[in-house]
């Protein structure tokens, strides 16, 4: 089975714990455990796909619609001024499963270029950020699909 041993496939299957903020038939989004800034979300297709060039056309719209939705949601839920949206393909890709980073940004937050210093959540804080993001999502607008 494709994705055996894949950390993100384990999250998709519910075998690996994660703070899921969006869950549809084709896409799942959850908080990064080592966020650039708190509220940093990873958007991944449920299907095991390693890189952007491997992404089937049928998943292109759902994945990027979810990334767009999460970019809007981090602003609403977390009060960020904007977001940084990025994807690595093979090089610097820590998990070989396509994932779009949606990082909340504010002017003067210190992020420069592509140097991504990481932070940590305090106990219970990760769940609080996930709750805020989930609460800000309109369940009927989730990338054109009914939420799971």
C-alpha cells in the first residue's frame, strides 16, 4: 500500500495523533508540531502523493482550495496580518508526502527569507490554536465539500 511508513498517511488514517483543523474527503489540514509560528498549518491530500509533480489533476483544486481557505482562516482565527504559503519538493521536504505550509504572519514577526526557525507549543496550547482555527472555519465552505 502506498504510504506505508509515511507519517502523514498515519495522520490521515488516525494512527498518528494530530490537531486536525480541516478534514474533507480529499484533504486534511493539521497543525505542524514544530511550527514556524503558532497556528502553522499543514495541508495534505489524503491520498499518498510525494511531490507537486506527482499530484493528480483531480486533487489540484481541492489541495490548493484548502490551502487558500486556511490562509484566510489563520487571519480570521489568529488575527494574523497575512500568511506565508510554501511547499518543498524533495529537497528540504521533511516528510515525503505533499504538504502545503500555511504560516500566519504579522509585520515585524522576524521571519526573513527561507530561514524557518521553529518554536514549540506550551502544554495545551496546540489544542487551543487548533480550536480557534476550527471555530473560524465555515463548515459549508470547506473546499466545496461537506466536512467529514
